[in-house]
């Protein structure tokens, strides 16, 4: 048995029972990384010295008889837009190629306290802008199920690392689907929380009113365990919710009889691959057999979600990324004749094309000429979308949709097809627009590649998602399939 | 459709200079999004309030208490060029 292929809770139990040490677990994971990372390229930085030091300390504490939590000694990966003190945090951008944060993100601090061990920082689309991890300035991560295909994005490195057993779990961020979509394409669980549930302190900002940190996990139980450590109020994030969410493990092993599920028909429309659609509907049937009530519903405002997302998120990005000016930190151009040129040259050489596009779209949408027609109108439609969902959740506990319209595409294929690239966010952005939680869970394979089912609930309705997902998983076991590497 | 002149003006406002390749790519992407955004025309938004604060939290305050901060060396560690314990930039005043 390979230790790296087990789940977090299995490894936790073995460590607790004294069958294995944290160092042995780490050996297994780094052994795996050595064996497959050349093919996958999920990581931008490996933190081996740091990790072994941490594992040794966990083992010592355990030997002393200290009672340790679920995450103690568990190797994890963290997306490279989440600040790690003393460890490079590049956002996969030339702009931050050599940037070493002087502080930890709130979540990383919490995970360290819990004893989780960072094995490395993972690849992403530059500044998390993209859905294939192809806009990374440094490398192209491959989908572990087919090395010629993308892992999705922007958290593609984190998703691929978990799918390839290069970490037991991985932290990512989700602005328009950046956790759920790669989870779907790599066949793992991806969870985006209610807006404000997990502190964004230390996450390099892309679009502050959409960004949320979340987790990739091998199964639903692991996901519930990890979320328990990530959730909680943080005074350093002014949008942090002062709310107790309780223990997510209590939502496991629950009966879903009588649960009300809505299937918004707009998400099953043209543009969704036939086989993908079939798989989601088969998944829904599993829940129906377990006693859930399923109804088709309509969300007419859903079709406006993508332009709303692009305009608002780009506007926020334009403002957030203004800080990268080549002065205090980050990339500075070698040649410039005055301060103006220092700004322009540093930004033009430091940012890739996709980032420039988003900044400019935002600058345009916020300009006095377009503020009312673009930015302000998008904010209004955002309210309509949020209200429509709130109304739906009066009647339904969860909504189920595909996570992504297709299986993973070939590397290079979609980056040229703008409409396809643009439409790819269609199933996931609504949750970010409305600030609600959503999970992607593996629900089958099409042409040998994983397909994900998206479960959404009302804000703070995480327990309903976990309840349904766990019931589904126990009756399907898709997560047990592993890519051959 | 966005015109070249306007695109270049936005680039300059955003302190960006575009290569010819970027210019072409970004124009295409701009037009795609602006085209989709025209869908908003079909909606009556007259009496809809813009949604700026997703969780209705406002004016989050804390006590104004002195706290530990970073020392100069730590903060300057990432500065691309420094001189006499400060960040170095080119001359601003002639």
C-alpha cells in the first residue's frame, strides 16, 4: 500500500494509532512528487527543508503523548497567491517572481498551527486570471488523467497535486470558479465557501468582492475536516463574517430523505456537452433514490452572470493591481528615464497579456464615460441575480448543476477559442456573484476524463452541501478512481 | 467595438504599454465582453440598487491600539532598489 494514495482521514488515523510517523508520510509524498512531478508540473516551489523540520516537530510532540488535531503531520499544498512568510509567493507572475512575503496569510497561519505541513506552492493562472493554468508565467500544469490536457484553473496546480496524490489536500482560491472548475476536470473535490466565511487576509487580491479561499480534498469527509480549520472570523479581513459555523463533520452520514433539490434548467442548456449533462442527471437520480425531492426550476437572470462577473471582477482587479508599480516590491524594469516610465515599463514587462486585458477592461468600465453603463449596471444586475437565488433557496435546500460544460480540453486548444474560454465560467460564476457556497464533486467519467457535479446552497448553508455530497459519495465512490501515472 | 485610439488611451490610464500582439488579442477580448454586456440593455434597471456589499457589513471598526509592526529591514527586503534605508526611485523634482 502506498501511503500517498490514502485520504487525509486514513493517514490521520494511522498516525494517531502510532502505525506510521509524520516523517514516513512526508517521505511517501515527496517520493511521489519525485516520481510524477516532471510529468504534472503542479508545483512552482517545493519546501522540503521546511517540511521535514515541521514533520520532525510533530513526531516529537506525538511521542511526548501530546494530543494532536486532525491536520497534524498532514502534507498539504498551497496555491502560490496565498502569502507564506519567508517562502516565495509569485502568483505565477513575472511581477512577483522573487517576492517573499514578510507575513503569513490568515489561513496559512491557522493550518500551520493545526500542524499541517506545507510541501510546496502550486501553479496557477497568472494572478488567478484564467481557467486552464496556461497563463502562468512559469510552467504549464498537466491534467493527471491525460497529460495532453489542461487541469483547469486558475487553481490548476492545487487540483492536479491532489489528483496525482502529490498532497493530501490543497488550498486554492475561487473568484469565478477557480476551485470548482479544476476540481471537476481533475476528479477531486473543490469547495468554495460563503463569502466572508474564510479570511482573505494574505490572499493576493484579484477581485475582492468575489475572491474566497477554499480547499481541494480527496473525499467529502476530508473536505469537512479541512473546512473546520479554515473557517472563522478574522479581524484583519473587514469582510469576515462574525458567525460560528459549527463542526462540519456533523453533516456527514446524514439521511437526505426529504431534501429539496432544484435543477436550474438554464445550466443544462445548449453549450453543455451531452455526456456531461447525462452524468449530472444520473448523479441527481442517485440522490433522488436516497429520498431527495427533485424539481426543475428556472433562473432567468443566470444568463447575465458572465458579463456581470467580467465587468465587476475586472474593475476590482484594475484597482487591486494598481499597487504593482515597480516601486516598493515586485518587478522593476531595468530601463526607464523617469518615474512615469518606471511605472509603465515595470507593469508592461511584469504582467502577461491576460492580466493586462483584465486591468484594462476594469479601467474602461470604471472610466467616467462607462461607469454608469458598465460598472454600475453590472452591480445592479448582480443584485438581481443574488435576489433570484435567494428566492430559489426559500424553496430548495440545494441547487445542482454541471460544474463545467465539458471535460478538460487539450493544452492550447481553448486559449485560442475566445467564446469557449468565456463561456467556460458560466456554471460557476453565479456562486461568486451571490456570495454563496458551492462544491464540485466527482460524478463520473466521460471519455476517460473526470466530470464534476456542482452543488450550491444558500449563504451559510454549507452543511446542506456536505450532507448531500457525502450521501452521494457513499453511494457512488467515484473518488476511488485514480489516474495512472 | 472599441477603437484603437480608445484602447491605447485606456492602456495609458492603466500605465501599460501594449505590444502589437497584445493589442490585437486584447481588442478581440474587449469586444467579446462588451458585446455580451449589451445584454443588459434588455433589462429595466431603473429602480434597482447597485449591489456593492455582498454581506451588508459596513464600517467594521476596532479599537485604535498600538500593535507590533514590521521593522524597516523586513519591509525593505523586497524593494527592488534601496539607498540609505529608503526605497530608491528616479528623481521626481528637477
